[in-house]
């Protein structure tokens, strides 16, 4: 528990706030929120630290599940963005494999979610 709330330097990890103009900040915010799920929930439910009304700020099981799913979907985009951002001169030879990887990642995720007997709603 405590290790999840501490970074490599031993300092406490802090929540990361979303920045509307940076899509990847949403990814980092959700990723950190999931890392700190247990400490956040404990603090919100501890009457010695938080007001009773603060317990309502804790996410439901469905909301935590959605956050986990969003991190899984956004992760390949973060990897692609980081890879393309580190290149000083991004060429088509880099972009095509990255886009192919993103498409494959999305298709793999779609296959994981699809039930064996469910029809395709949209088949691209």
C-alpha cells in the first residue's frame, strides 16, 4: 500500500491534474489515479482525515473499471506519441509502422471485448 503511494525517490506520489489542451495528460492522470486508488479511497473514507461528505468523491466500481479500460486504450497512443516526439525528423517510414501498430492495438482490444456470439455492429 505505502509503496504504491511512493515514487522511486521515496517521496509521496501526487495526483496528476488533467490539462484540457494536452490529451496525454488525461492518460497520465488516469494512470496515476489507478496507482493511488487504495490510498485515495482510504483517505476519503477515513473520518479522522476527511469529512463524511468527501466519501462521496470516491469512484464507484464501474467508474474505476472505466478508468482501467481508458488507460488500456490510451496507452498505445501515448507510446506512439512519445516515439514520434523523440524523432527530430519524423519520416513516413516511422509513421506507417506506428499507425499500423495503433490500428492493430485497437483491433486487438475490440476482439477482447467482443462476445463470441455477438454480431459486429460496425465492421471496418
